[in-house]
C-alpha cells in the first residue's frame, strides 16, 4: 500500500464556504486574557451571509474571550479523522438572547434542518440563556489533508 501524500488546496471564499457547510465539527480558538490560546471543541454551521456560527452560553470561556478579543480561529474538521480540514481566522461577534434567538434558529437549520416545533425551540433558547458566536472569515488556510510530504512518500 502506498503512503498517503498530504495535500494543500488553496480556495476562494465561495469554495471555503462550500467546504465548511456540510462539516459541523470544529475547534474554536480564542485568546485568554494573558494572550495564551484557549481551544474548545464545538459544532458549527454557516449562515446566509457566510459567517461561521457557534452556539454557546455567555458564561463559557470562549464567549468571554471573544467579547474581549474578537480575533478568533476555527479549525473545521471532517467526520473522518484523516479527511480534509481548514483553518479560518476571523472576527467574532457575540449575540445574547433575545437578539440571538433568530440567529440560533438559522444555526439549528444549518446543522440539523427543520425543528418539529420552532416555538418550543425559541422558548428553550431564551430559557437556557443561549449565546451565538458569528465569525466573519478574514483569512483562511488551504483545505488540507494529512499524510506524508511528497518527498518521504516517494522514497527520496
């Protein structure tokens, strides 16, 4: 069996969003007050304006960090561990209820489709005091896959 060779494919914004839309597993990176990174595994979706959305709570570290420093990164992963992934650097906006309710509906739709009872969902979001992070992509790396660099894989 020949070794898998790593790939790195530059993409434009449209291709990036097409890549991210069906993928909902990610790691969100924010900065703590001392500047060190804070990582959170999250579920994500893409809204109609091309922003990456993450549902959260106001008390979470990622939310507090994004309020203080909106420069964040999201590493979007494929379901398959060896599948393609991409890092998106962007600017986060934090929305709290009640302003977050309709964007949370859009988040749910992006990940799971239609809810059987939207009124119930909206009430739950308010009752839970949910927040939503919307991340506008500013810069992104190529869509990448893991594997060997071409030189070692070819036996050079």
